[in-house]
C-alpha cells in the first residue's frame, strides 16, 4: 500500500500493460535451476504481482518485505516486481510450480485455474453477501481459516506445487457497466444479454450464464480496452480494482450484487519453500501471518477511499433494496440444484464442497 521506501513509482494502466512484456529475465527468472537463489549470502525472494504500488490499494508489499527481513534476521532479500512485470497471474503460477519464482500475488479466480477446489469460495453467497463489503470479506476469511477448509485446501495447493502464504482480500466483486450502455442493473432481469467480462473462473462464468448474461472471458491486461470498445459491456470487480486500474473513467454504474469477495492471495513455490532451511520456512510463514493481519486492517480505509474517488468521478453506485437482493439470491445462490454439476466439476463432489465451507 505504501510507496515511500520502495523506490518504485506509481504505475498507470498504460504502463501496466506495457510492463507485461518486461521483467521476464529479472533476477534469473528464466533459469532452469530450482535451487533457492542466493545473492551476497542472502536468499532472494522475488515477489511478482499484478498490482502497482499506490497509496490506496490495501496490498502489503512493503510490510511483507519488512517482515521477511525481520523474522529471517536479514537472511531473506525480498524484491517486489509490480504491474505484471514478471508475467500474468497464470504465467507467474506456472513459474511457481516450476520453482523459478519464489512468491506471487494472484486472484482467487486465477489460482483456482490451477487448484480447482478453491472455486468453492466463488460460488454466489457462500460468504453471505447481504451484509456488505467488510462483513462479506470477514465471512470469507473465516472460512479459509477454518480447520475444515485448511484440511482440504492446503493439501490441494501443495499437491499442485503451491504453498498458500496468506490471503489479501480487496473488497467484494460488483457489477460495473460501461457508460455507453446507459444501464443501471437493479434486478437479475436487467442483466440478461449483457456482455460481462469474466476471469478464467468457471464458476464466475456460470453465474452470468445462469443469470442470462453473456460472459466473455478476457485477459486482465486487455480488459480496459475491451470495455472501452464495447467488446464487453461490464466487468465484475471490487471498487479498489475499478479505481486502481482506471475503470472509473469508462464505467457509469456499479451495482452491489455481492456475489463473493475478492479474496486475492500470496502463494509460494513449494519446490522453493521445501529447499529452504527449516528456520527460514518458519520465518516465512510467520511473516505471512503478520502481513495478513496488517492487510485486513487496511481494507476498510482502502474501500472507502476507492469508492469516494469513483463517486467523485461521476460513477453511480446502486444498492439493491432488500426485496431486490432477495431476487438476486433466489436466482443464483449456491444452494440451487443447477449448481450441483458445477460443484462436482470444480470441487469433486458435494460432500467435499460442504466440508470445506462448513455447510451442513
């Protein structure tokens, strides 16, 4: 969230897209060896992220690096690579699996492309969406910290080559519609036929299919231009994402559908982690635990700041009435029979789904 000590300038959306092509070889990223990289006697920890450093985003790049240095007593030398400069989230995940990148920030939707069982958190209203951003996020985090979730989820991540470091939620995904569409989404009927940009999440795509919208999978770096040109009519993102990546310049309305929180996360390479000395493994996980608490403490301020900037830009938020919320819930909540084959596809079976989420 802070930028004063990082020596990294704030990067705008255009620089973010340009940066996707840079940094692939940074600090030996393309090397084939999976041995932990050392420089001047220290273990280099490269942290790749889609986020650029700014005063609003509730990310904890500076704090996390400070904690890594502190708990390793200087043995870790963390280096932050913002704005997709080490590749897209999917590309960074591939490098984590190969052991040629140490740590990456990613969205839950992108992570679920590699570990499908994590899609369980993307089913609509699993995290009780009615209460609003902070309550919804807290409900989601409570699930991830439960023994039931960790018994299944941590093993699933390790089986795919990842060590789950810590969660960094940045709000709740909402439906934002571009200005030219001149449309305020109030009830499910309003979204029928609307071209909605979606991530690689199969669950997110099915949400909009079930609602009668037209989901259009678009890679994040191309999303701004796609919405601007009408390839997509809307996006499904948090207020922080909408403001940070300048979407407030091209959307006209944002509807608080609150399907699920944006539970971003930091993930480490299992190949890298397992080759660390035990005391550094412990130091890494201790830093993760503290960074998670710091990040959660920043979320409310970040949400208010981003929403304020968005409103100041002329974008209208719409909060459905209690009756309208009920229509959204009745149309697409995770308990409906239509979700059973989707649950089986991405989680494996309904019993595992319920166990992970603590659902009876």
